[in-house]
């Protein structure tokens, strides 16, 4: 069996083994009560040794065996019935310190425990039975207990700050990686931001509260932890115990430094916290509007065939009034689709001939087999295409400056096309003004055009006169 020094060195050389055990325990157990699985430990050891020769395998397996760890007192306990074990606290603490984000933060309950310990020290010091005679054994024991407790609290706070700094850096890196990816990873971004928000609310904020000497600590009867620390120091200062006071002062200033460090960590996460809060407000607003919209629609579902339309000028739909002058994109593009008015596959054959030249065999079979009585006349296709006709009309329209553009186009199309429909006006407008950059939109001047039972509502648009300047 190996001695403790060789065993610890071997564990450090294979630190990923312990990291995997810690990560598995942290992810499957409640914080602070994790146990390690013996089968998992054996499986991870087997994964470390596949490339080694038999002699090295046996040596490494023997050093890392639980029997050797227990013999060297590196295990707190090993339960054979449940197949679980736990390392000594100093072993786990040593490996957690190797990577800051694996350190465990102090929860609100643990900070309360530290506060109780400080309060107990304060009560001991102010009690009348406390002996201040340095030669008294009772004083020496109590003073040793005070310094030991204060150092332990300071060490726990330092470890907490290191953990929070490591966690903040780790989570910020994850969030940045998700934010750099495409928008489809919205759920991953939200998860990363939520973890940062939880870290700030559950650990960073309580730590800042613990380290604030001027903040009331959960009730008027309780004093802030650092206030209690100050009062303990003052008791020693008043009795001119300068050495003891100086030692406590160094611990106290270390806690104040930790307060500054944790404040910097909190500020470094502000951008992510603000982003998460903005995202959460957006989600809440969307959910609120959806619920209101769903309730309104459900209330109309009474089985009747009439009265099921939401009023566009009231309630939820009123917010859409800003785009009331626009038509549906699908509706406005309907003129681009022209179905054949004669039977057969002639139009399909023509499409394959023009668009799919690379499929020669398919092209030859379809074209050769087509009905000769249905030959395609290109002039006829162009004549039948409503879109082409509208496009040509848009080229011919001469717009007059300072007059209603929609009305000018409407009057022209009404006189030029017997089958003109009001829906054509939107398409022709976009083509007629495509090269115009001097169009003014009057947002407060609402106009309407009524034609063949249909109504178009729009905001007045005027073509301003172009001003030419000469150098």
C-alpha cells in the first residue's frame, strides 16, 4: 500500500477523476450532503488505465483503491451496504480550490449560521463572567476560540468570494457563447441568463448583505455580522489589548476586502442580469397579451355563426391601427399566380422546358408527349398574366406632385382596365413609386377609397417636387 504523500500526489495527477466525482455528486444531490458512488468511482478508474501496461494498471488501481484511501485516512467514511463513500473535507476542499467554479457558494442558511457564531462570540465577550486576565487559562482558551472562529469565518467568506468569482466567469462565458450563436438557440440563452440571475439573487446578494456593517440584519433585534465583529474588537481595544486587537483588525480588513471583491463580481454580471430581466419582462408581456387575446376569442365562441369578429378599433386589436393601410403580403402577391384556363399539361411542359434544362430525359418525354393542339403562345401567356399588365401600367402612370398618389393610380387603373379591382392598387403603387425617393407620408391624414363594394383606408402620400442644385 502507498503512503499518504504518494496517494495524494497520485490523486492530484489524476484530478479529472475527482472533478468528475464532484460534478456528478453536485448534479445529483442536495448541496452539502453529496455522497460518492463506489461503482462510479471504479468505472472512472477503469477509464483512466486502458493505455497502460499491466504493471502500471495494477499499481495505479492499487493506489487509488478505496482500501488504500481508507488506510491513509483520506476517507471520512465508507459504507459497504449502500456502496457510497465520502472523502475527508480537506481533500474535497483542495480539489475544489483548483478550479474556482467548482467551489461551493455559501447559501443564505450557511451565512445565517456564520452570523449566529459571531453573535455567540459577542454574547460571550460582553458577559460579566468573561475573564480579561491574560494569565488566566480560561481567558486564553476563550481568546483562542474567538480567534479560531473569526479566522474560520473569514476563510469561509474568502472561499465563497472565490467560488462566486469562478461561477460568474464560467456562466458569463457560457452566456457569451450562446449569444454569439444564431437566434435559434434562444432557449439556451435564456437558461444561461437564468443561471446568472439565480447566482446573483441566491448567493451574491446575501453575501453583500452579510458584509454590510450598516444594514439591519433581518429584524431590529439582530445586529449585522460585521457590526458584531466591530463590537468584539472594541472590547479588546478598551482594555489596551493591542496585540489581540491588531490580530482581529487584520481579519476584519480581510472581510472588508472580500466585500469589495464581491461587489466587483456583482457589477461584472450587471449586463447579463439586465438582459435577463428585459427578456423576462418581454415574456411576461407576451404571455399577458396572449392570455387576454385567448380569453377574448374564447368569449366569442358561443356556437353562433355571426358576431365572431373582433372589433379592429377596440381592445387588443387597436394597437394594430398603425398598419391599417397595409394589405396582407399573401393577398397582395396573389396576382402573381395565374392558373391555366385550358385542360392538359401544356403549362407544366413549358415550365419544365424552360426551368429544368438539366433534366433532359424528363424534358424530352414530357414535351414529345404533349398534345400538339395545346401549343404555347408566348404572346398569349404575357397577355394573360395580370401581373405583367399591372407592371406595364405602372410604367405609364405619370404622377403629379403634391396630389394624392393612391387616388391618381386608382383613377388611372379604373379607366384603363375594365376588370380592375381595388386589391390591384397596392401592387401598382409599389411598382409606380419604386424609383421615387421624394414621397411624403401624412401620418395624421387618413383617406379612404371605395370601389365595387370594397374600401381601402390609407395615410395620405404625396410626391414632392425635386429640387436640383448646381455647384
